[in-house]
C-alpha cells in the first residue's frame, strides 16, 4: 500500500493520540531482537519473581506445553516443561507472589474460531533457574477449567489482581469486555467467569483503517495482552497499535481503575504485538510479539515509583 493510501489511517491515529494523556513512560527502545527459531510466536511475557532480569515467555499454540526464560538481551536462560498439560491455545502468562511464594499463571484462553466450550488456567510455582540453563520439568500446582456466561470468546489478555485474589481477562474483539475469576484451584465443576465491564473507551478502527493491509490498522483496538505491575499501581493493556496504561488511584479496585480513561503509549510498527509485561519492580514495560526476528521493546518509566499504600 502506498503512503498516500495509508495517510487517513495515520491521521486518525494522530487524532486519537491527542484525545488521551500520554503515559509517564519514555518512547520505546529496542532491548533485543529475539531470533531463536522455536520462539517465533511469542504470545505472553512476565517478569520472574525469583530471578532478577529474567522474563518468562511462551509461544502461541498448538505447541509443546513449555515456557522459556530469557534475559533482556533476548538470550534464552532456561525452559520449563509443564508435564501433564496439553497446550490448546496459550495466549498470556502472569507472574505474581502470594503467601511468600512466586507463581506463574498460564492462560489457555485463545479461541480464534469461537468454538471452545471451556478454557483453562494453569498455575505452577516458579522454580529457581538451573545454572546450566537446561529444561526443568514441573507439574501444575493447580488448574481451573472455566467458561463465560455469554458464550465463547477469543481472549489473549490476562492479569492477576493479587489484592482481590482474582484473575482478570479481557476479550479480544470489539467491544472488549472484562471478566474475572477467583485466583485459585478450580473444583470438579467448570467455573463460570463473571462479566464485570465493557472497555468501550479503547478506540476501534473505522473507515479506511478497516481496509488497510497491515493488522495494526485493521485490528488496532484488539487487546492482545495485559499485566499489572508488582506494586499494584498500574495496569498495561496491549493492542496491536498501542499500549494503554490504567493507573489505580488510592483505595480503588482494579475494576474501578479499568473503567476510567487510560493513558496512551504509541507502539513502533510491529508485525504482531501480542506480549506485554512490566519488569520486576514496575519501572518499565516490555513488549514483544509473533514473527521473527521478534523485537523486545522497553518503555522506561519517566516518573519515580509510587510508594503510596
């Protein structure tokens, strides 16, 4: 597509940028290009709670049930093989701490065709990395099968609200809808997610953008990742075109915070932005995605950490 044909889409994006306050993060810098042949569909990223400077990532599915550890140079530092699990459509991963233990939560929540009857959350206690970087077998500490109250949904954005002991899920297609589940093992019955709110504040493409060849224009408003920082102060929602930062005010719940107008960060051009996570102390946002070489982008915070209770 020639530049003049893309111009209406670009002008629309500029207009949207003026409608939202900028998030207090510097423009993206390139931390690394991930070139490992078997990391070609990165769909989730989460900072390790046990190993500083390490991030857990996973591919889309169907793939072997595993997560990989990388550092900020994109180098692989280890791998977890999740035994006893079939990866149907893994789309996001969250790291968090509860009761003094570090956890990884994997969301088998994708459903491109909208035909799945139920979905699954898989929790593993995060191990210490092996010094030799070899694969470590682990088994889930708990699993939860669930469904939605209003039918099947393709979901790629998931985060853990530790304070409320909830898992937050945002559907991909317009208008995005926020659902929640209790954080913890499911029983023998398939759990039912709770519908919380519609995120209609996220701009959706229209007009010429819907006809563009590049996904960032056609599907620019589709959520593909979500994370809450370790300080429980900011949530970052990724779409193919932008990063939306939702600050949580004093005494607010995350449901209340996500109902408010977000701040905006522009993404550089990416083939398919699908993975977002804060670093270990919440001082930066990292973004990556599918297709090789996959950029690992870093948005550094420009404001000091918020230490309010």
